[in-house]
């Protein structure tokens, strides 16, 4: 009886150990991308975009550069994607890479956040 219990414990421990080992190989790596924000105008824009990107599931960090008009975003590529990041920016009224801003959201932005007309 004792040998059966011992054998079951050894088999169970081995199975748990193997499951943990297999799980390690499926961990995703963080991906960092730069998103171009051509319509970003001011610090308020920067804050709005940063907050929108942080709300996307899987985003780990966001660094918005107002002068360069870019955002460096680090995210889990198993949870989100570049198109999802772009969509988050577009929804709050700004262009992201080659995606145009949502016109309704853009119209609701304060005048300081809208691109000046020449």
C-alpha cells in the first residue's frame, strides 16, 4: 500500500513538474513599437493618448514624445496588437501611423488639440 501511494506521489510530482516546464516555453515576450502621432499638438493631447493606450489590455508601458510626435509602447503580443493600439488612439480623436482620426472624436477635442488650419 505504501509503495502504491509513493508511486502515485512520484507520478503526480513528475506530471506537475512537466506541466510547469511546458508552460515556460509558451510565455510571450514583450514587444515594443513606435506609433507615429502626426496630429498630436500639445501636452493635453499627449496625456489623452497616453491614457488611451494604457487602457488597452496587454500594454505594459507607454512613453509619449510630444516633440517627436511618437509613442513608444511596450505590450504583450499575445494580448494585443499594433492595429489595436492604433485603434485606441484613433477612437480618442488622433491619427496613429497611417490611420486617420475618428472624425466625431476629433470634432470634440479642445481647439488646442486640433491641427491648425492654414
